[in-house]
């Protein structure tokens, strides 16, 4: 079994090799202006992959592994690519049973009768 060491980081564009990313540059500019906390990283896109069989009903809370991908856009060629992937733990919980909403026919309950008068 192959083991990966997380977080996985990708430091350059796979298309052109540039190390400059649009959101990272703008985030750093905002940090320098004092508008964001130093060291903050903001992706243009964040995705999650939940490693759980969603076909099996969830009867009680259970843990599962999730992969979170953070993406940015190359400032030199415009390629969208993954900058980092983290492996995290999530919790799946049973969905609460939803009671069906019963709507009485017109003229019953608190719904005014809208028929011909």
C-alpha cells in the first residue's frame, strides 16, 4: 500500500513552472497593507473529497477521512492548479427524519377558501 505524507504541496505551475500565483500575490499585498493577518493563505478554489461510502446508510455518527484541496491560478500562464492537499478527519452523522408537511385542502384549517363564491 502506497502511503502519502500530508500536507502535499505543489510549489510551481505544472504548465509553465512559474512560482507566482494571482491570489497568493494579492493576499500578500493585503497583508502588507494591514488588511489581513500575516501568514494567511487564501485559495481561489477549495474542494473536498469525502472518503466514505455514501451508499451505506449512516445509523450513528462515524469518522471518515477527507482530502481538502486548495487551488490558485498561475500569474504567468493562467493555469488553475492545486497548491496544497490536506488530509483531515470528518464526522458523518445521521440525517434527522423530516416530518412531511401536510397541507390541508382549501377551505380547511387556516388556509382561506379560494374557490368560486
